C-alpha cells in the first residue's frame, strides 16, 4: 500500500501549485498608470501583485529574492535598465516571464523586446480583458503577440538583419534545430524574415504545396502550432539572421 501514496502526494502538490495565485511584478514609471494596473490586478482572485515600482534596484531584488511569475514592464526594451532586468532573469535563472507594455507609436521597441527575450508584448492602450488574458496565457507557457504585432516585428527584423542576437534570448527552437533538415532550416529562416509561402516557393524553386508540407513537418518537430509562433521562436533565437 505504501507504493500508492507517492502519486497521491505528488498530485496534491501539483493541485496546490495550480491553486496558487500568479505572482506579478509591475514595473512602470508613470505612477498613475502603475497604480491603476496594481488595483486592476489586485482585484483578480488568481493574481497577486508582489511589488509595483519604478526603481531598478527594487526590480532586481524582487527577481533575485521573490522570483515573481510574471513581470509587467513598461520601460523601453532598449533602455539600459530594461536590459539589466533581462540579464538578471537569465543570471539568476528566475522563472519570471516578461510581458512588455509598449506604446503603439514605439513599434521599433517591439523588435528589441522580442530580441531581449520577452514572452509577450501588450500595447498600453489594450483592453483590460486582453491584458488579463495575456498574463494568464504567458504564465501557462505561451507567447502573447497579436497577429498585427507579430507581422510588424517580422517586417522590422527583416530590415535589421545583421544585428547579433541578445544574450538574454531564451532557448527554444535552436535546441530543436538538430531535428530539422537543411531545407527545413532554410524555410524557418524565410518564415522569420517575413516571406509568404508563394514567395518561398519561388525563391527555393519548389511548389507552394511542398512549402506547406515542409511547414507541417517543421511544426511537428519544433512543437509550434502555426507560422506566427514559428517566427516568434526563430526571432527569439536569432535564426532570422541565418545565412
């Protein structure tokens, strides 16, 4: 009978973990917006704000000691402070997943946010419903980028080819690259550079159906569901710059 107890205890631990609130760190310079976010998140049964701050030392301490599940960051991704946050997450191996809160008129910052290793990009003008959904989805292990934002990131990255990938970029597709054939890797690169199926077919001298077949195989090997997710993984790992 003793052998049957461990699975029960393990199930209890899993259930207990799932019942815990998602611990969120809010990082934003504008106090009015920061206070509004804090009040909004604190009103959700499954969310807990561990800190709301505009101080880099406080952010770094929270990541190192309290290791929040989610960091909502309103700083520019290209700012030195934001880059220090990403480096701290990597150095401390914190489980913190970053969602960048961005201004819609700062689209170039979308690219840097993805390159740094964020797991979601949410415009500051987004709806309450979508913000809450993004936090829950990212916490569940998904990436959050709406289709228009992803397309914009891919276009801008294609124009910026040549910049080295960030040290903070998360591993993902690159770990699975060994399972891909050379032709499949070529397709991954082209997808990440914003090429459509027809354009890839013409460029590679194959039929559009063959491109679709390759994509289907790539999705299975890498574990993504569509070309947008594939592009995001590729961008995270600098594969859009492959030759």
